């Protein structure tokens, strides 16, 4: 996997976006098109179990075959040496489990478009990014603040056209849990791993995932304890019956894409530059992917086309990405010219 270390950050963002588009399309299509065996679309709790289990298995296989586990902290148990998390990466694993659990669920709510839920879940994180940098006394570049403002305007326009949030309680809970998980993960990344060293990225990824993967499955299995109605039977279908249905093929595709997206996301967020740079870059890319996925769903499956405000928000996100991609080079060139100028 040495090519990942040689790929520039903008290239990683593009790959992240290209993987995220089909992930969103497949998830929304499964949650919107009636399954022949059920006579209705699949719910999030019917899609999630197999997706998380297969994606988690692929993650562990990747950790072993790539050799990334050697970069993690080690503990010898009997005659076997195993990677183990520190207290910080253990905390990040808990937060990541919340993200793994809530992202697929956010794409399955009826009457809630992908661009709208994406703007909500990305927008609140973007507002928190500079607070994390300031808390850890990291310098925030001017271009990062401008990109943050562009994203905030896009969020405001979309919510205003919708006339407010108007979300079901479970969707609101999903956004809140996602924000808590993402903020906690971002804080830990900033504290322990934003050095830019390849081994630090590998160490963080391995130690986080060996906690997050099993914990996300446990959290999913505990959902019926909330007593919200039919969750128990839906989870039983997702854990056991889904494997013998035609829907298992797109669910397996989801698992592969979720695995790929998780690697690219970690690389982007662990870039040594400030969070107010990295977070808008990753968040904006996912929102643009959401718009692209919505257009595909509208053209192929007849789902609603994104609204004017959602398109406007996407354009602002693209502007933010362009600014974040070009402005650091402008700053370096300006500083170099200033250093060469005669005093």
C-alpha cells in the first residue's frame, strides 16, 4: 500500500469522493425500493448488520495483510503478539463506532434527502473544527476560515428553503450521536496522531479500528433494548436472514465501499495541517458526493432531484474545496517571495 503514502492529499480526497458516491446510491436505493421478499424497502437496521460485519472483517484482513498492525502498540499474550490501543485510541474507537453506526442509518430516512442530511451532519462538525484547533493551540489559516464560512452559508440556505429541520426523532438522534462521535475522534486525532508520519497514520488506524469494529456491532445489537417498536425483528433479519436474500449482493458492495471510505477518511483527517483545513476538505467532498448520488438516484430510480438550495450549497462546497486546495500554495509562494525580497 505504498502508493497511498505517495498520493497527494487532493488525490486521496478524489478517491474518497469516488468511493462515497456509489456507497450513498446503493444505501438510498435499498432504503427506497421495495424488496420482493418483503414487499417494502429495507430499513437501516436490516441493512447495517451484514454491512458492518463484512466491512469489519475486511478491515481486520487488511490490517493483517498490509502489515499496518506492526505500527501499533503491541502486547504479548501467551505466544502471540497482538496490537493494542492506548487509552486515547480506545476512546477514539468508541467515537468511531458511533460514526460507523450512524452514517449508514442517516441515508435511510424517508422524506429526508441525502444532500440535506449530509449538510446537517457535516455542517455541525465544520463549526466544531476550529474550536478543536484553538483548544489545542494550532494555527488556523485564513483560507480555512473562508472555507468554513462558505460551508456555513450553504447549510443556512438549505435549512431555510426547507423551512426548518422537520426531522423524525431518530434522525435527530442520529445527527447528535454522529456529531459527538466525530468531535471526540477529531480531538483524539489532534492530540496524538496529526504528525504527517505514515507510521502514525497506520498506528492510529489499527488501534482505532480494533475497538470500533466490534463495538459498532455490539451497539447495533443493543438497539432493541431502546424499546422503539419493530427494531428487534428488523435486526434479526439483518443479522441472519439477509444473507439468503437477493439484497445481500448490494449489501456486500456497501461493505466493500465502507471499508475503502474509512481508509481514505482517516488519511485525510490525519494530515498534519490544521483541522479547519482537513475537516472542510473531507466534509465538502462528502457533500459533493451526496449531490452526485442524489442526481443519479433521480435519473435512474426516479427519486426527487436535489433542490435549488441544495445545488447552491454544493457549489459553495466546491468553492471551499478549490480554495483549500490552492490557497496553501499561494501562501507558500507569497512567503517565499517575501523572503527573497531585498530588505
